């Protein structure tokens, strides 16, 4: 029997609230299926499962707040076991009260106390998209009262918006939107820990963007607006390619030392409307084309603002990239998000005089790139080579 546990969705997460079960006992589950929605300071996160089998029983009721590492459900992974051991939901007992665990930097703790299966809330399962669920939570809409646009289909965000415009309907009690005070508290705790525990060192370099700017303008000239690439996409791909050459910047510092990440999962820092910051992963960024990265970035930004992210996007970004160029700052020197070991920053592109090797002087578009890295894992010599690699890659954008 496999225990499906509350995942850690970042080093600053202590606990989460199980907002909704998306699978019931007896349902088959496959690796990558979304089985529940958990609410944290960062919003509503869709929780994926990484085992195949049959959901045997729930161990936690909707609405319960539980610590990272606590079992949420049991999954029967053996076919014979699955066929004979499905446990029907029991009459709903009092919700379990879970103590909040300390922030975990390594493997999550194993709950020691025995757990009793509990029943799902009376609210019937409603087929709806994550965006529709987020909209319903934000506006206090009862999805059960909404008719999907396509008969028999899932309720989409447009259906929820239409239902809200039609007038008030009986609604279940819902949690409000993001609590920005709690988010700021979580960010403060993570950043204070970072500056307290991680010996940062900082480097910066000026990157000539003439080649990147000209290539980007030429590429976008014949494209429709929705198909155009942003400079940020080139920056993300350049960082992804650079960490392949310098993998010591792509991973985590845990209690046993540095652990290199299994893939190149870049976390672009995304500002949340109303305040706050989040950096979910674009997975295997080194293997994606620039167009694929653009699509992934737009999707992430839209879902961050809708409050709908997946657990895999929150649990494994291995290096963060923050680009504040659109805010007009010359440069940004970030704070490492533990347990990551590096963060790359990019300032605003601007025109500046540039001296060429032949002695000539020209006005070129340039950008300040910075690196904050963990001195326990790398040093300035390797950091300088890493930044130089990013700069070199941006001189040949057509190869990214």
C-alpha cells in the first residue's frame, strides 16, 4: 500500500489545507494524475500523484490543515490488493487536528500516530477546470449550480463567469483569495533563513544584447502578436543551457550536502497582482524550443494570476531567474531561495557605449546580469565562468 502524502511545495511551506479531493475511493490513478487541490499561502495548488494503482481510502477530510509529510490517502498498487481492499467512506467523524510541522529541508517526516479513514464532505464532485475552480473560490460561487457550456462537459471559467453574472446562487462556504499577509510572512521566513544560513557571493557582468535584439526583432516581424517571443524567453533558455555546462548551479543544498537536480527545471520569478512573488518551474527548459518556453511561460503567468498551479511546478525548480527589466531597474541582486544554490538576475536593457576589440566605440543595447550563489557549493571562479557562458550564448540567439 502506497501512502500519498502532503507534498512540500517549497522550503517555506509548513502545512497546507486540503481544499478538495478530485478522486474518490475505487478510482484508478496513474502517474501524473491530479488527485487533490491544496491551498497554501501561494494559492490553490493541484496535487499530482506519482504512483499508479487504485485509491483505497482517504485519510484526511476536505478543509483539514495538515503538515508536510502527513499521509492524505492510501493507494493500492497491487492489482489483487486493489480488487479486494477498497474501503468505503465511513460516516464523517470529527475532522482530525494536525499539528503544524517545522519547515523541512530534507525528506518529509513520517507521521507516527495511526490515522483513521474519514469521509469526504457532502459536496458532490463537480467536473470543472482549474481556472473555473479558482474563479469560483475567489467569488464564492457554488459550481454545483453552474451549467457547463457543453452538455456533459466540464465547467469552464467562462461558464463560472456567466453564472456569476446571472445572479447570486446558494453557495458553499469558500476560502477567500490569497492572504497576502500570510504570503509576505512565508516569503520573509524563507528569505531570512536564506540570509542566515547561506553564505552568498555576488557577481555581475554587462551583456551586449545587439545580436539578441536584432535576431528577436527579425523573428517577430512576420509573426502575429500572440506568437511573438519576448526577450525573457532567450534569457531563460540561455540560463538553461549554461547550467547544463555548469551543473553545480542546478540543484539543492540539503543536510548531506549538494544534490544535483535530475533535470534543468528553471523557476522564473512571477509577480502576483496585489503583492507577493512565486517562481514555479518550467520543466526541462534546456530541451524546449524558444516557442515552447514562450508557451510555458505565458501559461504559468496566467495560472499564477488565476491561483491554479500544480505541485510538481512548486516542488522542484532547481534555479531561479528573476528579470526586473520591465520595471526599469539597471540590475537586481537576488536572495537564494533555499534549498536552491543560485539565482540569476537580469536588469533592464538600455543603450550604452561599448568598446570593441578593434578599438572602435559604438552605442549598443546592453543588460546587467547578476549571479547570487551559495559559497558552500561553488566559488567566484566558477560563478564568473557561468555568467560568461550565459553572455556567450546570447551572442548566438539563433542557436538557442
